[in-house]
């Protein structure tokens, strides 16, 4: 079986920030026919549907396109646009790393319901929040059209955070009670929630499985079916994000971070981090300090 092609992040022409916003017709012009075949996303995106009707496929499920609705798509989901595109929409694209700039954003990202993968989840009715969201999308596009300057990422991040907060409120009001979560996706969601709460406990996948009263095999199967990765790979990615969080937002030495996250030695943390990121923890911290100055 052939692997699905990966959709790389589409940077703005004037910067390399991992946030962008395009209307659907311009996106099709850039990506061409590739969008009309199944492909896996390497980032998160929010579709804001403005006018017209149409169809869009997400994880092989048909989604009806209608005005004043939003569709939230997570990293690793499989999307496919359908011809003809007889509707207007804006697509806001961003990465986890771009959003998680501080402790508040980090905690929000790992606790929000916005990115939970669910079965039969159609687009969200945002009629009550439509004007606010269209304004935020306009502000984001306006900001992205400016020449890059050091504080631009924080302004864009603020607009993005406001967008996500408004959408979370919309979901709480109209959607949460209607979600039909599959067994596999519920397993993955519960596993991730447990890891997020116990990331500093030095637990193995087997230990997490035991606490959830599940077999390791059932967790592996659920991850393969929903995220197409192993639970081990996800825990490693989550640990890298936790190390980054402590490096950027806490005044801790490497040996203190190593102790906090239960690495046997600071050198073990350094080797693990460099293998995953290409940078030592100190190089990573210094790089982001320089970018923030």
C-alpha cells in the first residue's frame, strides 16, 4: 500500500513563520491538482466557510460546506478537496510550535477539546461568532502582508489565540454534547490526557496502559488507526515539547530539567533532545532567545 503524500507547510513569501492564511481559490492555484487527492497534513488548519456550497473530505468522511461554519483539522488527518469549488472560504494554517509560545498557550493547547478527533463531526455552526472570526482572519491576513519584524509573531499569535478561544466557546455551546467518539479515538484521547498529566513521572507505555486498564497492543492499534504513529513515537514527541517548554518558559538549568523529567543523567536528556531536534538543549534555548530579542 502506497503511503499518502504529506502536505508541507505553506509559508508566506515574505517570512518563514509557521502561520499562514489563504482563501481556497489561491490555495488551489498554488498547490494545483495535488489538493484534489487524499493527502496528510503536517500542520493544523481552520476552514472558515463564507459563501456557497460544496463538499470536502476529511479522513474519508464527506463534510458538507455551508456558509458561516468552521471546520477544524488536526495535524496527521487526511484531507481531500472536491471539484468544483463553488464556495468561498479562508484557511488558517499553523503549527503547534508556533502557537505554544508560553506556559498559558502550552497548557491551553494540551487541554482544549478543539483538536480531538471525532467520528461524524461536521463543521461547526459559528453564526453567533461569525463577525468576530471574519475580523480576526482579516487582521491575520493584513498582518501577514506586512514585512517581517521581530514582534510580528507575537501579534499573529495573539490573533490566533483569540480565534481558538472563540471557537472553543462555540463548540462548548453547540457541539460537545453531540460528539460521537469512536472506541479507538477515545483510547488515544485518554492515553494522551494521562501522559499530559504524568509527563514528569518517567512512565513507560506499558505503565500507562496498566493505569488505563488496557493492553499495550490495544493502545498500539488505536494509535495506528487514528494517528498512524506508535504510542512510543507520540510520547517521545510529547517529551520533546515538554523539554522545550521548560527550556523556554522556566528558569531551569539542564540538570534541573533532567531531574524534573526523571532522566538518569543530564547527558541522557541532551542526547535524546539532539537526536530528535538536531540541537542541544542549550543551542535551542539560545536560538529562541536570539529570535525574541
